C-alpha cells in the first residue's frame, strides 16, 4: 500500500517552513504599517496565550490533572521579572534592553518553577476535583500576598490592606523576540511529550496504579510536569509584565485561570496543535469582537437617533451572530485536526 502520510523528517520540515512563513507574515504586517498598535497587541497577546495554553495542556492534557492556579505562577513570573528589571535600571546596570528582557523573563520563569515545585509536592497527592480546589486556593493565596507586599505596591502584610498597581515597568518586550520565545516553548513541550518522560507521564494519566507498579516514580514525574508548566507560565508572565508596563494582582485571579483552561479544553485536552489553534482563535475572536462592537456602535449611532439602548441591543446581536459563526467554523477546524499534531 502506498503511504500518504508524511515521514517524521518531512513533517518537521513542513512545520519549520510554516513557522518561517508565519514569522514572515508578522514581519510584513508590522514593517509595512498594515498592523497598527491594536493589531500588534492582539498578536502579542496571542503569543502569550499560546505559551500559557500549551504549558497548561501539559498538566491537564498530558498528565490528566485539572489545575486552576496557572495564573498564580504567571503572576509570580510577571512580578519577579518586573521588579528585577526595575532594580537593574535603578542600579544603572548597563545591558542591552533585549538582553535585559530575556534575562529578567528567564529569572521570572525560574522563580515560578521553584514555587511550582513547592506547591506541587503537597498538592499533587490529591486527584480530580480536590486537586482543582487546592490549586485554586493556592492561586488566590498568591494573589492576596502579592497585593499586600510593599515591594509590589501594597501596604505590607501586617496592614491587611491591598495596595496599588505596580507601575513604571520598562516596556522592552519585542514582538519578534516574543514570537521566537513562543516557538521555542512549543518545540520544547512537543519534544517532552515525545520523550520517554512524556510517555511515562501519559502512562500515569491512563492508569497511575499500573504505572507505579511498573516501576515509574509517579511522584517525581508529576512534580516535574507541574514544575515545567509553572516555568513556562512564569515566562509568559515576564513577557506580559514587560509588554504592558504595569501590573495588577487581579491577573492572578481564578477567572483568568479559567480562561486558559477553556482554551485547553476547547482545543482538545492532550493536543498541542489544538491548544495553539484554540489560543489563537479565541484571542483573535475576543480582540476583533471588541473592535467590531466599537465600530458597530459608532455606525449605528449615526442612524438610530443616538438611542443608546438601541445601539446596545444591535451591538449584542451582531456580536452573538459573529460568535455563533465562529464556533461553527472553529469546531469544524478541530474536527479536521483530530488527534494529529
């Protein structure tokens, strides 16, 4: 029988060409001026969402454990990277802005990884809903601690009062650099899933008792996955901090974590390709729906007698219609992808 599927090397080559093509499109849009600051912001947010979603997919999809505290690790990475950057600038350390961005982002990821290990060791003794609840609690604890730390703009842990946002962060995040950070993240997670460690983690997901009886160190592997996921969440947080230029502890809230869980589930748990497509699709949908709603209100304001209630109803109907069309298209795309990477 004649084979129609691509070989491994051919599929890698196709992926590499696709990455170069995507980067070329991003460069063409930015350098030609076709992408304004809003479009660039959507692309930056999509890159951050891909990093978060693919790293969370490692825990939820590959390991099979539901966690709801990923934004807590993102917040740790964001605040560590931001404070490190502010310290380096205040200390007058002469370093290229891009190099400082990479260094501080890496430091934020490492610190988030350490916290992931500390939290993962006790938390991963639980399973299912209990693990989801305890990680949700850890995320809220991280948020409350951050908003009360003096160094992060709070009033101090002994005051019991939330502080202000952390501002004055130098915006050194570059879209091109972030794009390649996102590519490296996806490649590393893909290779991990194909490695013997990844196969061992999948064995734990399918049957933890049988995996332990086969000689696998299930505790070590589960904490390892949790630490890797926390590391890349911290990387995403470091990028976010040095792109936005200010931070608020609400970024560590459970609702933001739920958004990333939705992206993972929407793309198919365990599917790296699905996580990428889901993150891009939902970010683009959210970004352009907001833009379309603003434009729709502006247009109908001219022809509806300036009736704000009518404008609001029309905007909701237009957004709902766009949403339903998007869901149908998106589910069809994911049906075509199936389990293939």
